[in-house]
C-alpha cells in the first residue's frame, strides 16, 4: 500500500462518511456473518435506539433474481411470528437499490459453537424439542426451511432458542397460505424462492430428495435434517455425508428415532415434526418410543426405570412382610 | 441513549497492558506500527528536531513504551491515549540528554522498517507546514495511518474472497482523479453494468468504513475515545 496523499485521505473520509446509514436510520457497525449470497451486519437503529441485525446482498452476488429472493425471504420470515423465529422489523432498499431487511439482533452462539456446553443427554433432547417447535410452526404455515443445521440454530445468553436463516425456505404447499386467512399475501408470493433443480441445503444435513429432486422437497426434508441435528447433539459429530449417521453409541430407541427421521424414503420418515418431537418426549419420559420395536425385556426394564419409586416402595413392603413372617415363625 | 457498541474491545492498547508477554508484545507492535509516523511528524514540527534526531527519538519512544512498560502506566480514564503519548514524547525530549545512554540498550525491541521519504519531503519541502500546529499534524498522520491500515486489510480480505476487481474499481474511482471516471466509464472499462459498478462501489465504501472503525477500535483505549476518534475522522459519532 503506497502512502495516501492528503487528497486521497479526504476522499476516503468522505466516501466512508456517506456509507454508514440505511434509510437515515440504521448505522452499520460491523459484519456479523457472510454466506453464499448475503451478508449480515450488526447495526444501531437510531430511531428506536436498539441494536438490530441487517441482512443484505453481498455485492458480488447482486443480481435481480437474488434481490428478489432476499426480499421474498424477508416477507416469508416476517409472516412467521413465533418466539423461536427471529422477527423481521423492516424491509427496504439502500441508495443503490439493493434490498435489505432488518431483524432482531440475537446475542448468543450457534448450536454448533455451543454444543460442548449443553449438558447431558436429557438437556440436549429437551433443547432439540425447543428447536422442533418453531420448525413445526413454520410447517403449519406451509413453510419448509430446507437448511436446518446446527449453524442455523442460535442459543441466546439466557437459553433462548431461535431457528435462523430461512434463506432457502420455500412453501411446501403454496395454496396453503392462500387458504389461511391469517397468512399475508406476500407469503403466497414467496412460493418459489429458488431455482428448480438446484441442490439446496448443506451436505450431511441435506435430505436425499434435496439432492435429487429439489422441486419435490417437502416438510420431510426438515424432518431428515432434524434427525441429523439429533445425532449431532448426542454425538458431537456432523454427519459426514448422506446416510452416514454415526450413532452406534446411542441407546437403541434414540437410534431408532434418528433412523426413522433420516429414512432415505420421505414416506418412511415421521409424518410431521410434531410426531418426531412426541417420540423424543416419550424417550425423555421413559415411555415407549413409536419408532422402536421394543423387546419385552427392554420394555420391562424401561417400565421399571420409569416406575422405580413405586417399584422400590412395593419391593420394600414385600421384603418387610417376608422378614416379619420369618420372624413370627 | 442505548450503547450501540459491545463492551468487549479488541484494543491493541489493552493488549499492550496485558500480563501475558506474548499478548503484550503483539499489542506494542501494533501500537508502534500505527503511531511511528505521527510521532515522527510531531517531533519534527513541535520540537524542531532534525530528521536524524527525530528518527532516533521516535525509536527511543517506541523502545521505551516496551522496555518500561509505559502502556501499563496509561490510565484511560484520565486522558486519551494520544494525549498520553504526546506527554511521553515531550517528557522524553526534555530529558533527552540524560537518557541518551539508556537509549542504546536493546531490550528485544526490533527497530521498525520505516519509509519516511514522503513525509520528509513534506516537512523539508518549500511547502512545509511550518505554521501548522504540531498536534494537528499528529492527528493528520494518524488519520492517514488508519486509512492505510484499513485499505491494506481490505485488500487482503478482498483478495481472499475473489473481490479484487471491486477494490480496483473503488481505487480508480476514489483514489485516482475522480473527474476522470464516471460509473459509466468504469462499467465500460470492466465490462459491467453501470448499476453493478454503483453497487460494488457502495459495498466497498461500507466495508472500508467497517475496517476503519475496527482499526480505530484497536488503537483507542476506551469507548469514548473510540467514538470521539470516529467522529473526528468520519464526521459523525458511530
């Protein structure tokens, strides 16, 4: 870098001074993250005096189709009002006409980054249940995420859970939103955000049908990804590739849950995220898991474990009765 | 008003006060790289030192910061870092003869490779800013250093991300004579649409601004000092 002249420094100062605000309101502070087409900034909302996150296009990727995708992504996420989905506050265009949207700033770590500190098996499974909630909500609104993975789940400082980055999301059934009286019309307009035929999602977490026939991707693809997230949460390892879950160390019912969620054939997976969550809840509560054809002995052990206090009480009572009978003789 | 900036700072000055020697050395080196030219300019103008003497004293200042752990004595709540640094300079010059012997010790500090030819041309030339306030010159050199560091960081980042063309367009537009290039000229030259050039320029401006802020954050000791510097350099408080 050669020495800058005074004139060059003055021009750079002017250039930087002019580039710090969007809509005369959002002062960009620093870059939070960057993906294939988008970049997310931390910004300060000068009107409401709070920090926000702003997603816009990486200029290298600016083209009209991507701009339309970003705008529709904002509309789609904006229609999903759920505590586990980061709310969209605003949508606009910068001085050059590039779209951006403003989200709540989430202060925390991704599931990927915080995996080592999440506690034991039960705590991790309860966390997965909380991840399932916003996904099930999105499905109920007809939206398929299509890129669920640990890096797209944020854990807040106080244990809040958010599912992030609906950049690849699509409507599983475009007519669904139109039938839903509460669904904004923008959602129906966002029915197809991506090009047909493209392989979307993240390898390892991407369902087979996403790689082969992306136009037929349904809610089952998110169920597949949640099965992979389950495996990651309990083993700490990402699936290396499709169908290669390293879950031998897990209890048999958990293996069955993961395998059912990650079945190659979408029709053989759980019928909904709610069904997957229900099976995980049953495992946490030591109840019978629907995905697992349980041997009677295993069932008896589980029953004993679940009712251990009653069993202990009855066993103690019987033991005392026997001792009393022996003493009377 | 809510605080728009995080509490955690990545300040080279804080690093220079660290109890860990490696962290401390990295902090000192960063501070020295950023401040040697403002210090040199200040010595030449404020204390009227000859070029060789100014270089010598600049080196002594930077060595002393390390050898005597002067950064550890800096109290951010009492003064801005640059005020502290200028006080150190004035003190050192006042006691220069007494400290001459001590200035020869090594202490592990590596002399900085400096290219001061252009600065010297400015100070020695007919248009030398004799009437300019030394502190203003210090500020100006510091600002120049901040932008040069930010541009250097941007070059590395853009090269890694395959965006060197964006920076090339930006440099042509902002650093060459602006009258020579319109967005349309640049679009024709690089085979892009005019709107693509506009978008790329806007993006580089934003990225440069973020790097300027990051550079300032690393070279200031407190949030208040950082904000004041950002306001001075960019024209408004961040």
